[in-house]
């Protein structure tokens, strides 16, 4: 691993190793402080899009591992406007040991990686959200066990960046994946084709449906996300109308496994894509999922910046 840009860039062995390391680092943290595996190391964090979980989880991960993080707001760098993405990458590489960027366009992530002499981590782009998916897999392992190939994950909503990374993660681990959403909001064809190649290799069954009950049938994990992401606010009213049948509520969960867990990458729009009853109910693992951003990202940081210390 030179960078962490997409789960599809990893082998199944790389992904499994990251998850094992995340489990070890979390267990270590629960019984005492983490070893200073990133002592004297600094992570530079570029934000085009604000985020509670991304900033807090990366800053605390670096702190727990003995390093530090530098936060740059959307107004400080103005990536690609005040200065070219390539030049920002070249300069940043001289100051820090790693770069995390949360951006609008995935091309900016690719350019940062191309011109950087230090590891680059994709904290989110319009294409995918690999840090979120890695922490989600960690949460599923905690709740359901390590044998993911016996599980089914159902995603309800837009075929967005989160769905893309979950699809890649499922395909790499042998977990079955189903997505349910309205016509016109499917996962991109190239994403689906890439995932099918991985799924064939690792034994996953992938499916897509416009019927939400079909998508969640016998699911062990039901996952949802906001219907209109940041930058799509003008479409919010139309999306709310189209996605209403895909709301995760108690009635919909009746078609899933009795011990189904419900996941959401947050922030949640309660009463839209998910109800209060489900958010706060017995199937919800939302808060463990949010915490696991920190632990999964520790594994990424150690692998990329830790010089084989773990």
C-alpha cells in the first residue's frame, strides 16, 4: 500500500490484514493507551467538505498513536483554485508524513496521490468513501463474526460513493450485496462491472432491485445513507419523493433476518431515510459504527506511515 484511495485497489489479503490490525489496535486501546506507533509523525488534513466524524476520528487516531494532525479548512487552501492541486501536493509532501483529503471530485484525490511523495488517504470523494467502508466492515465483524462470506448486506438508497465502497468491500470479502433504489439512481455501470470481477473471484452474489423489500429479504445488515448528499441540495425535494419507499423503518426490517443490524454513515436525516425508532432501536449499531471510524483509520495510518512497526 502506497496510498489508500479505494477498496478496489486492495487485494482480499490486504483488506483482511487491515481489518485484523484495526481489531488489534482497538483491543489495545480498550485496555490501555495505544503504542506510539506514529510518534513524531504528522498527518496533514485537507477539507473541501466539512465533517464531524472525519476530522474528529483522524485527529484522535493520530493522537492515540503518538502523532499529530494538522487541519486545513475549505477556505484556507482552496484546492485547485488559489493553487493547483499538483502544487499543493508537492508542497504538502515537504511538511507532513501523510495527507488525508476530503474532497468533492475524485480527480483531486488522484492528482494529490500522483504528485505526492508521502501517502495519500481518500477521506471522501464523489466516487467513493473507503475509510467509511473499512470501519463498516470492522463493525460487521464485531457484531456478526469474521466469516463475512455467510452474510448479506442490503443498501437502500442512492448508488452513491458510500454504496460504491460497500460494494467493493463486500465483493472482496465474499459477502453478498444487494442494493435497492429508484430507477435512475443505480450504481454506475463501471463500478458494477469492476465489483462483479471481484465478486466472481471471492464468491459474492451481487444484486440490484427497485423493490426495497426484495433488496432487504433475509439481509443480515441493512444500510442506508442520506438521500441528498452535500452539493445535491437543489435535488432534495425531488429525491425525498422518489426515495420515500426506501425508508428504513420497522415494517421494512420485518423482511430481514431477525438479528439484522442497521447501519448509517451519518449524519442521519431522521424521519427521511431512517426513522427514530430504528435509529435508537435494538437493531441499530450506528454509534459503534461511528466510533469505529477512529479504529479502522488507525490501521490505515499505521500501514501507510508506521514503517512496519505494528
